[in-house]
């Protein structure tokens, strides 16, 4: 190609790249893709100037017409064939143009045309795909096809392309290893070619993108272990190569923490959350890669809403961490009636020493993000929060206070006006933190106060919610308030039992708590009725256990009402028996329900057997008086 023509090709190509990078919002409102279309026209001109594919490439393109995604998947051994000679060089340059045309069409939502260009790119490069000049372009084309097929929800096809990219990267690094050419270099004069360092940076970024997309695919396929592994690798590499947007990185790390929390890997979860805090704190303070756009830390009013939302979302991940760690400790130490088992507590104290051995340092190295100052900053955040299950009130209180701090932070953004469901979930988590803290508290009066705090934060939500639109949420809160009153009543009865002569004030308090618990359990049960106020003959699976528990607790509450009126007491016992009988009869008609409430069913059967005798004795006593 003549030097003048080659200069024109280079000039048009660079102009097309510049137009491709123009952000959509900078185009006219009625022509959002104006710059993309202009870039496409220039790329087509370059393609025409380069001429048709070499003869052997034309033959191969025709022979390969039947090739699909599977032909680019794993399994085929790849040999290194360098793209040498004018014909090969032209094929590679055409492949670069086909790649950019493919991306251009995808950007303008013309997916089929985009796919066609990207597949042409792969076919032109197929022979040379492992060469120093083509590997990066080939992987980028496959990555883009992986994304395209993922968006079409053809996940297995996407997986084939992306796994092929991963395998090619690993083979190239093993057999060659030197930083390959960036696709743009095929249109640069020798003196403008990139440094080895810049090539390496760009190639590693391509591979990082590959891992990121694989993480999404595995998540979609519900291969959660694999998705988490790839997500973690992506995050580590983004820090290593300084190629990340702080807000996006932080939210991805916080999201990954939820996987570790569900697996009860609290040390790993804490590390992800601590790293999220540190990286989120970089927003507006540092610049990283040239393609990252950062917010400027100007006036508070100028900070985008998204910043506050992401901060609130990370706070919610911290809440889940503290809550789940405390709840896991409770499950490990409670007896069969939900109280603290001192023997189990002693066993866990002995086991704790094993949790602090060399295995921990090995696990820390496996998940560690960053090096040097960044690593130190993350460690400083980690040291403020334990990853070990709390074994007593003081340890639980430390976690509670951390969780509560993040509750306040989350509520700053997720307010009731505009974020109803999110706000309620944060308040429910706050209530749950108090509930699990109460488990560790040995002072019964202080436990009562914790449940009272729960009620104080939950009851106002009922007032604000329209039950027609928020039926499920209403039910959850009604049940939770009822249970809080129920627990308070049990605690007040336990306090009264320790007194020689409980006064009328204590009796009145117990009855008032009983009445409040009954009110909210009844509200919950009434919400299950049909429009004609008829209770369902068959209770839905999603509410079966809470409905049975509510019936059981209502039965127990009626039996706990303190009254000096024998007639009233007999009425209460009859109502109690009615609810116990409902549970027994329902489980006989619907055996699947018995599995949901095994303990409560046995107690109900026992009460159905005992209460009639007790009531008969009561009637006899009343007749005598």
C-alpha cells in the first residue's frame, strides 16, 4: 500500500476511534448515536481502502460459514502461527476493523450486525489467534460475543466464548508470556508503538474483563462458588493493575461479602467489607485509570444521589454481617427452648483457640486485597470488627454497636419517603439486632427494655403502611411485634415468679403485654382471611409456619391471662383449647404441616388432652361455690 494511502488509512482509523469514545450525552438529544454512526462510516472507508480479504482468507471464510460459537470453545489445541507477510498483515488489519464495526453496532443496539462483524473478526484471525500480534484482539472479540450472547440469555454460548478466552490467555502466558500488541498498534507507525509496560497493562485489563464476565455467567448459571471465585479474582486484579472505578469496585466487594456471609465465612466477608469501605473512601480523592470517571468532591449538594445510595447499600451489607454473625453464635449456644446453654458456651470457648491457629493466616493470604498502604488501611478497618462468633454479652454488644452504626448510616439514604421497602428492611434488621443481643443479656429487666425498643421502632411502620399495597410487609411486622410483646410477657412472668408476692401493678403489666401480643397475632391471622372474612381451609406454604406459630402462641397467651374471675378464666381456657385443637385438626388433614411445627404440634396434642380435664375441675369448683 502506498505511503500516502496508508497515511489516509491511519488518519481515518484514529478519527473513528476518537468518535467512538464520544459519550452519548454529548450527542444531540434527537441523534444520540450521531458520533457512533460517523465512526462507523469512517471504519467502512478504512475497510474499503484496505481491500478485500486475501484469497486464502476468502476461501476459509466460505469454508467456515457453518461455524458457530462452539467452534471457538475449549478443546481445540492451538499452535502459534505468526501473522507474517502482506496477506496475513492485511487479514489482521481487516480483523481490527471488523472488531470495531462489531462493537459499534452493539453500541447502537444492532446486535445481529454486531455479531456478524465480530464472527468475521474471529475467522480472519483464527489461524493466528495465539500469535503476539493477534491474541489480545481475538480475546476481546470473544469477550464481546460472550457479553452479546449473555444479553440474549443464551448463557451456554456465552460461557463457551468466555471460557475459550480464558484458556487462550493461560496458554499464551505459559508458552509465550511477552506482552502482546494492542489492536490499535496495527494502525500506528513504528515510533508511536506502545511500551512493553503499556502493552502488558492493556492485555491484563482485557483478561480482567474476561474474568469479570465469567463471574456474571457463572452467577446466572447458579454456579455460585465459581462465580464468587471469579469475582474475587477480578477485584484483586483491578487493584493490582490500578484499573477500577472506586464506587463500582466497592459495591462489588460488598456484594461478594454476602456470598461469604451465607457460607458462614465471616473472616472473608469482613475483609471484603473493609476493603469496600477503604476503596469507597477514595471517591473524588484519587485518580486511577484513564477510562474511569470520578466524582469531584465539591459542595455536598453536588454529590450525586448514586453516591449516597451506594454508601447506604454498603452499610446494609455491614448490617447483615453483624446480624448473621450474632445469630450464628446464638444458634450455636441456645438450648431447646432458645435460652443460653452454659455448657455449649464453655465448649465454644475451648474451640475458639483452634479458630485462631495457622489456618487463619493461610485463609487471610488467600483473600487479601491490595498491598502496602492499601493493605494496611484495610487491616485497620478489619481490626475494629471481630470475625469470631461472640460468646458473651460484651462481645455481642460490640458487634451490635457496629451494626447499629451502619443502620443509622443506611437510614440516611433509605428513608420511608421514596424507599418504603428498603427502609422497612433496615428497621427490621435493627430490631433483629436488638433481639439477638437480648439473647446474650442475663438481666431480665434489661432484656425487656430491648424488646420494648424493638416495638417502639416497628409499631410506627404499621401506621404508615397501606395494607392493600404492602400486605406481606404488614404481616411480617405484625408477627414480629406480636412476638416482641410475647417475649416481654414471658420475661415479666419470670420476674414475677422470683417475687414472693407480685403486686397488682406487675399483674396488670403482664396482662397488658398479653393483650398486646394477642392483638398483633390476631391482626396477622386476620390478614390471611379471604374478602368474606373466612379463614382459609388450606393455608399457603409461604405463611404456613408463621400461621401455625401464631395459633399456638394465641392458645398459650389465653392460658396465661391472670384473672380473679373464675368464669372469665374458664372462657380463656376454652379459647385456648379451641386454638390448640385447630393446630391438631389441621395437621391431621394436612400432614405436610406437621413437619413445619413438630415441637408445637406435640405440645398442642398434650394440651388438647389435658385442658378438658382442667376445665371440668374448674366447673365443679365453680358449682360448689
